[in-house]
C-alpha cells in the first residue's frame, strides 16, 4: 500500500504500509525515515473503536482483558481511509476501528519511540 504525497518531513505520513500475513506483522515506513512494525496481536489490542474502547463512560470490550482468539488477531484485509487512517479487517469480521496514522505513529512499539514516551501515570 502506498499513502499520499504530503511533505516528506511529516512524521505521521506513511510512505509504505505492508501487511505480512504469514509473519503476522504490519510494517510502516514513514515519510521522515522512521520504520514501525506491529505484530497483529498488539495491533488488535490498539483497536480504537467504541466497542473495543468503550463510549459514554462505559468500558470497552478490550478493558475486560479478554483472551484473543486466533481469528481475532488474524488480519485478512486492510484499506486506507482517506489520507488519515488504516482500516484493518480481522478474521472474526471486526472492522470498525480506524487506526489513524497519528495514533499508529504515537504507539510505535520500537525501543526509540518507547523511550521517548512519557511514563504512564505521570
């Protein structure tokens, strides 16, 4: 997948997005040269939809810390949503979460990004 042609210095502009279904990983090369990789279970835990995250003060399904099944972490498809997000489709049919590029970059699991994030609860 190739994203749009916004300025090359923007850290939340993906240049390429590749889902390796065999390895169970999603790789994003960003316009500023950074590389992000998510394993599919981690990506599913980040689902931002109201069902998974909750709404109107109610907790979401992921707040119950369920055990995810193989189908729930099997990526079957992904589509770009405009120029701002990725919509994964999971093996269990779940597809409501639009993962914004900003959020995907913000939650980058690499060591460099993890060190740069403020500690939880601070």
